[in-house]
């Protein structure tokens, strides 16, 4: 292509502006709808929290699993529950492709899980805390990371450039 042709083609393509994450977060804090979504996310998370702690307690108690293995089992069960409820109720993201949303949701959830597992290990192995309370604290600590990742990536809506 000649330089003139490339310039003409580039001129006709819409310019895609990127918005800095901190600006999106600041703007989002001002919208009541986002606070409602946070409430729903926490409500869904509360059900996942109960599922997670129940599965975790069974795994470390009667089944005798190591706390990190138990945390992994509990994570898998809770994340399936949370994906369905967040997709259908919290973010109402039914129009997006479920497979893409699931991949992103699980990627964010795994990142939050790794963060929580590190906290769990520190609380149990270094601080000497009992397994179940340490698990409860580690999940709460990872919740903000999980919410922001899912809101801004997993179930994100396309922003207009205007």
C-alpha cells in the first residue's frame, strides 16, 4: 500500500481510546448502580462463602485433608455456584458468550484464590491460627480483588468512546 492509501484507511478507522483504570474506578464509585452490583456480588459471595467454609470444614475435619488441598476443593465448589449467580443476577451478563465469561471469571477467581491461599498459609503456618478461621479471613481479604476483576473484565460491558 502507498503512504497515501495507508493514511486514508487509517483516517476512516474509528479511533479507539483507552481509559485508565483509575479513572474508570473513580467514575464507577459515583454511580449508584455499581453500589447495587457490589451489594449483589457480596450477597452471592456470602452464599459462596458459606459453601466454601462448609466444604473446607468437611475436608479438613472428617476427611483429614491438608488445609491447602481442602481450600482447593472448597474453591472449586464455591466458584461454580458464584459464576452462575453472578452471571445471571449480579451483572446480568446473559448477552455475552458464557464460555468467554466463564474463562475470564475463572481466571479472576484463580488469581483471587492464589492470593487467599497465600494468606491462608501465612495465617496457619506462621501465625498458628486454626484452619477454619484462617480460611474465613483469607476469603474476605481476597473479595475486593475478585469483585474488581469480575466487574471490569469478566462481565465488563463495552464502553463507548464518547
